[in-house]
């Protein structure tokens, strides 16, 4: 595969550069804006003469690859490599067989909300337990192919886990900057387990990003935060998976958690490319939900001046505790272009939504549950109609933050008692005899009648 198969385009000025000419922080020096990957067939090129991938042929090819035993075909990202030709040699792909995540229905929740069609795309079922794996396999593969020995990221937890795992797989050294005391231990343990140099800084996520940006400018270290445009190439592939899993029927609405905001941007890119190439006939609405304590994009949508004001982030949903999101402009454009919306959810709404998803037998980390909390508000405001086909993106596994779940069920979170009580299941401490157990069981049975 030729390296000129793609180039990078500044989302602000539209200026294009060669892939190896990008700055270390992946921003256009003139505008300060981020880049995106552009192919000869990309809609932004406007080149009608450029050959396009054949949609019908690729559908069959992708289906055939599912039966292959090759690791690159078993990957739910690289199986679609025809739409992300970013490597000189596809054999350089670093994969842990990411992707291929399930679509689950939520029958109880859909009935409660009066929806006919409600599914969850559970990206927490990736190798390291979050959606970050889909972007890390692509960006880290680029780093490895270009000869980097060190990779780095600032993280609220999931990015560090994914980067550490893929770096270990590729034989690269990884350095992780995390805000001290502000990530879940389940995530921190992963980066340590995979051998990364883990540095806790006495600052927040945005402070970690600022320091890391200065370090990569002065050292041969490849930055793997979501400002890296190759991350988004991998993170766009769930859009392809969703369409393929629905037999190429497009959902009406896709709802995504909002932290650093690359995920909504990537999905928008994926759906838009599919429509441009003739795989689908329309792009779904994409809405982003933020925690009320970390809501700069929500504020941008609701203020008249249309300026993004960073906030001091504060939420127990640690994966989205980001006050100055790097990809906000990309996300805002996707939301507006698709007719979606941006909402916020408070701590009580997040906790109850997480418990409702859990009651369906599906676990997710609290940041994922903002999607359901936001959906309830979008239904009330009319931005989602009851007859629409809705897909919620769950970004992380429930075991990413088990402390949160335990605190909820032991009533240690500041949640509304009336709303939370039906979902609380604290452990019972009983004497070790049959009569004690039977009394508890009978009480439980009586309460369920």
C-alpha cells in the first residue's frame, strides 16, 4: 500500500499536508486546529474522477474475512482496512483482535421509555475494556511502522490502558500521564500491568495534556491522545459495524458520551464516508451527552456567543471528566451536520441510568450511562421521537470502575432515593444457617409480588 494513499487536512483552513509533515502535537501551526485523514475518494476532496471503493464488493469481502483465521481479518477494525489505508504495509498492523463488539437490545428500558427500538453498541467488550482499543490499534500501528520507540498519552484511564496494552504488543515503551487521584483504580491497574511508565501528576487531565504536549515537542515520542488523527480512523469503524450488524439498515439516532469528544467525531466521519461511497443512503443523527460537571460542549450549544469556555471538570464518571476537550470543534460540526443535539446529565441521572442498564444484564462504566440519561431528556425535548431507531454507545466495561457500582448499591452515592431505591441490591450479611437465609429469601419473594 502506497504511503500517498492518504494525506492530512486541517479542519480549520482546509490546507493539506503529507502524513510525515505533521507537527508533534497534530495541530496546524498557523490555525491551531486539528487535522483529519483524507483519502483520494474523500468527500472533502471533491474529485469526481478519483476511483472509489466498490461498496457491494467490499460488503462481500468483509463478510468473507469474518471466517479468516488471520489476526488482521479477525480484527473488527482492520477487517475494514480498505477504508483506512494508513499503513505502507498492512502486515505492520498491531492488533489484539479488537472490535467485533455486540449490539444488545434493552427490552425493559425501551418499554419504560415507550421506544420501539433501542440498542446498545457495547464498546466495553474490546480487549482492554473500552472503545479506545479501536483507535489505539490504528494510531499505534502508524507509530510502530514509522520507527518510534516511545509512545505517550495523557489519560483519565481508558486511553492509558489501551495504549499500554498495544505498546506492549508491539514491543514499544509507553509513558502515561494521569491526574493523581482522579481515575478509577481498575483503569490505573491496567497500564501498570501492561508495563507502562505510569506518572501521576498533581493536576487535572487538561494539565496533564499541557505538560505532555511540551514533552513530545522536544523528544522523539509519538503522541497517542485523540488529537492524533489516526486514532479517529480506528474509532470510525464501529459505524461500519453497526450498519453491518443491522444488515445495512441505518439507525435514526446514535447517542455518544462526551469527554474529549473524539468519539462522536469519529463516528460522524465513519457514517459520512459510508454514505459518500454508497454503502448507506443517509447518515444518522449523532448526539453527544456530557456530565453536568464536565459540560463545556453543552454550554457551547446553549450560549449565544458560541465560544467554548473550558470548565473545571468534576464528576464521578471519570472517563469523561474533561474540562477542555481537544476535539470539540470536530464534534460540534458532526452534531450540527447530522441534526443531532448535545445534552448533559447530572450525577443522580447517571447513577440511575447505569443501574437501569445493569438491570438488563449489561454492565457499563458510569461514563457510558450518560447516553441513557441523555436519551430520556432528548425524548422529553422532542429531539428523539418514540418511533426512531436509537443506538446508545457504551464506551467502557463495568469492571473499569467497580468502586462506583459498589458505592451505588451500598447507598454511598448522593443519589435520589426514590429513583435509585428500586435498583439497589446491597449484599446481605446473615448468620450461616438455613433459617436466616430462608427468612431473607421469603422477604425478597414477598417484595417481588
